[in-house]
C-alpha cells in the first residue's frame, strides 16, 4: 500500500521550428498520505465496530490525508475544493470538509467491501497529482475480541459402566454417552479407542435433579449414535489449535484471522452464545485441554484481531 505520493508540474518544448507553443503547468500540487490507524499504529484499514458482514464481505475503512501546496509560493493552499473518486464503482469516498483547511489538507475516508486494488484520483485540473494506488486485503477490527475456549468430552474423563448403545459396535461408558456432561449434551465426544462419537437421533428427554438440572437421558434406548471422523462445526470440520467459533455477522464463515499473542485461526464454527466481538477457540477433547487453556492466561481476555482473508 502506497503511503505518500506527490506530483509536480511538467512541460515539453516545441518540436516544430518557427512555431509557438504555450505550455500550461498547474501551480498547485497534491500529496496523498495514508493515515496510521489507532489499533496498531500501522497503515492498514480498520473494520468499524458497528459494521456487519454482508454477503460474506467485511467493511474496510481507510483514512487518507490529501494536502494541496502552491508550487510558486511553496505554501499550503487553503480553501481549495477537492473532488476525490475511486476507479471502482462500489467504493464510497467522503471528505472531512468541502475545502482544504489552513494547512492545505482534507481528510479522505475510503469505505469498501471489495478487496483488491483501486486508484484514487481528483477531478480538479488546476492541481497536478499522481493517482493513489491502494490494495485492500488485511484489516484490523476496531473492537477487541473476548477470548474463550470450548472442548468436546473425552471418554477417559468418565467412570460409568460399559454399556451398548444404538448405532455403535463397541461398548462405551454410560455417563460418557448419556450423561449431562457427555456426548448428547456436547454433540461429539472422543471414545477410548480414539474414534469420535456423535448422536444421530435423540428421542429422549433429560432426567433432572431436585434443582431441575439435567443429569442423564431419561430413555437411553431412544438415542442413536454413530462414529465420525472428527469434530464438525457449523461451517465444516474443526481442529484444535486452528478452529474458532465466531459470530458470522462479524467474522465471515471460513474467515482467516490473526489473534494477538495466539496466532492464525479459521472461523469454522459458530455458537448460540457467541455474539458480536467474541471468539471461542476450539481446544480439543477432554478436561486436560481446558485446564491448559485456563492456565495459559488467555481465557476471558480482550485481544486485538486482524482479518487476513478467507481460505
């Protein structure tokens, strides 16, 4: 991304003997300067807090300072109106004022949902300029994200009796399959043999304790399971250390992000409790991965997040 571009007037001599040519050179020149953001103090665009994903696309916002200078006086040109436009039809351009201020500047705000290359130009013929070339790709979310973690259950953390179940060829622990912390509640679990198990039919209600909290399936015979190759999220397979659950209104499905101090993650899942600026990291299977996450110091912290595209 170009940070600053300036231009000066140019002219050419007459090539025809015995004739006269008039060369008109603008006395004003324009310099562009992309402004640093307040998130990471770099030149990347931001994704505004109030914006939401539309048709899988985020909203880029970038601020550029345009400065008009008089070449002859070597001084800023105040009160000069500028009309700035993009060579792409879908981009939105706003200026901070109708004309340049005492410093000869006006702030240009570019907003777009289209990544890739574009050029900004002005329509004023009395100002010499070079179009500003910009590439929209990575961008910082203006708002930090709350980080949490989630897991699926692991049969090794249970101690119930080994039982048979509909759809499964091997026996598994009763509380792993039917308990309130087990497969039916969590959606998927890792069995002792390393296979993953998921429910395919749940034809039972929950038995509850005296406080109304679920304890186990009231009718285990009404539940059918299947072995599965892995853990599946709303948008595809999820992998520990790679996948996150997000609000798809904020991070598009399959979107790739870089989380401060965590690294690169992919939006492979969503959750009913994951709303707005909240990222839930998939940790893997079992209690041990949760304990490691809680000891890491990342849980329930607010972190900067950079959008770095899709798959």
